[in-house]
C-alpha cells in the first residue's frame, strides 16, 4: 500500500452549512453595499490591466475557500468596477438595479432554469408571456403585437430586421443571400442620431453596414421626414430596394423622439418595415401625461424596449414586440430532435422558436417581481421624479452664464456644454470637464458629440438618485470647470 496517498478532491457542491453561512453574510454584504454605496468612489482611476495585475494568472489547480475568494472580491473586484448603482453615477442612460430586482436575481440564480421551451420550465415561459403582455398594455400596443425577451436591444433589432428581410425577399432563411443575383440591394433608413445597433444588425444579417442610410435631423435631433422621402425616392431611382426604417424614441445622445406617425405613412406608401427603437424612451408610455410619445406605434411592424433602461428591471432585459409574431417564429423555428418533446396540440409557447439562441435565461422573474413591487403607479411616479430632476438641472445650466443647453430636454437626459467653446480647444475643455468630474470619484458623466461638437451629458434614472444628489453633481461640475 502507498503510505502517502494523494488526497482525493471532494465531490459534490460545497457543504450546505458553509453555503448557508456565506448566504447570510452575502445578504448583509448586499444590503450594506446598497445602503453605503455613496461612501465608495464611483469608478476607479485605474489604467487598463490594473485588475488583472492583482489576480493570480495561472488557472487554479486546487480549490480555494469561499472566504479567500470573497476577500479577493472585496480587495480587487469591487474597487475595480464603475458603480452604476451609485446615485451620482449619471452616465449613459440611468439604468438601475432595485432591491426587488436583486432578490429576484438571487432566486433565478438558485433555480438556474433554462427557458428554451415550455417543457424545460413551464413557469419561466408562462411568466415571460405574462410580463410581456403587461408591458404591451402599458405601451398601448394593439393586441396583434406579441413579444419575446432577449438580452439587449441590439439583439432585438437584429431579429426585427431579419423578419423584415425575409418578408421582402422570401427564402433567405433557406437559400441565404450570397450568389443570388435576383435579389435587390436592400436599404435601411435611420436618423443620424440612431444607435449603432442598426448597423450591427445589418452586418450580422448580411445586409451591409453601408446600406444603412443615416439621414439628417431637424433642429431638435428628430429624423427629417423630407430627408427620408428624398432618400427613398433616390434609392428607388438607382435600383435599391427600401427595406425598413428604424425610428428612435429616445435617441442615445439627446433622447429625442422621431416623428413616428409621419414615418409610418412613408413606410406604408413604400411597403417598408417600420421598427421602433424605443429601447430607452418606451418607458415614458407608462405616464398618462406622456401618452403622446406612443403616437404612431400602432402602425409599426416591430418595437424594442429595454426595461433595464427606464423600467427598473436589473440588466439585462430587452423586449421585442412584433405584429403577427408568427412571422418571427416561422423564420427561426428549427427544433433538433432532442427538443421535440412538445405538446401535441401545440398549446405551448417555446420561446427558443423566436430567435437565434436556444438556451435562454429566466429573465421574466425579475421583471415580474419588480413590476409587482412598484406597480405601474410606482414606476410612473419614479420616472416622473427623474424627469423633474432633469428639468431642474437644465434650469441650473440655463441660469449659469458659463454653460448652455445643447438639446431640448425630452426625458431624463440633459446635454449641455461650456459656452463660447465652438472650436477644438472648446471641445477639449468640455472633454476635460467630464474627465475631471469622473476622476473625482463623486460623479460620473458621459460626453457625446452633437453637430460635430463635444458636449457633456447627464443621464438620470437611478432609483436611489434624489434632488440632493443632482445638486451635488452640479456643484462638482461647476468646480471642475
Ligand atoms: N437603442 C438605443 C436608443 C440605445 O441607446 C442603445 C444603447 O444604449 C441601444 C439601442 C442598444 O442597447 P443594448 O445595449 O441593449 O444593445
């Protein structure tokens, strides 16, 4: 017998009592993180590679204790992130986590179900249908629209454009695009403020980035319908096939809203697919006083909204609605044999049939928990407060002779810049102000470009943000100038 046998690695999960101990500690850690988040610097002032340099590069050969692992999380990982949940993080869109959302995510992780078919998790599928139906009603979309949940708006928009392509050309699903000289070159139209996810979709679908035409906007950063008509007419004269328009409700830089109803008329005239990118701005539909934001939506073929942007669902959750969603299902349904255990009456929904991915997270649970916890009224009240804070901030900008607003304030987004800075040096000053604010660790903004000039941008939407926080951030900005 070998007197010194190699220790046998343990099998199975970690012991239940160890798990329970860590779960309790984790509960306190998360609650403390939320309560004391303002004490943390919002983002590290680190160089790329700083996190990696602190971590063991070699793959672990033997297991470590959870105590050691969590110590490293505290030491390296937590200080190494930008704290999006911090109430003075006002970058991008104010996407936020919420306590009900965190609790739901913990349960989702514990159950670890795959929502690919109804059978693989009936409750995940049926809850997805339920929350999609709630959201459809809140968005005032007619009931011939049905939805599907994906991770992001980029993926939603790609799927919408895939259906548009199939409708316009038939059999791309089976025959593809390459080598088919009988097919026209398709064109997609967006405003020059549209999100780059449209180009990404065109790249993925073989439609070509250059066939996404970016059109001029009016003074309020809304797509010019005259420019759209001109582009379509010109493309038709040159033998292109107008395929789709992507109208944006809440553009990335300024949250402007394209004139959807007029765009819908052009789409109807030229039989183009109308996809609405309401990834951010769609949430405004929950406020009765903003009902007009939904004008023309009922005429669309598809619409994407990201409840993780304005509707308090933790990242990630994107809903795509398609009129007559059978068109999407026909395009993507393709079930391998091992997934053929389906209800013979076909009474169930199998969400894997509605897109490229097979395995799907159980995202509906967090939306269901958050939306039940707040209700439409509670959600609307919180959004209304963010809109008020945006207007308040805009008022301070207007009252300070050193600053000016760069775009109308439509939602929880304020674009502003230093006055008399319409040259490269001015751009640099605006950029440096954003960098200075962000380096303070006490506020976080983004910069963007409007009409060729760098501007500063503040995004509100964090559930923890109050008027005091916005006031403090304004003071930090003024001090940084
Ligand atoms: N559409 C708009 C208007 C956006 O602002 C964004 C990103 O912020 C997207 C689409 C892409 O979103 P996602 O990150 O979910 O793909």
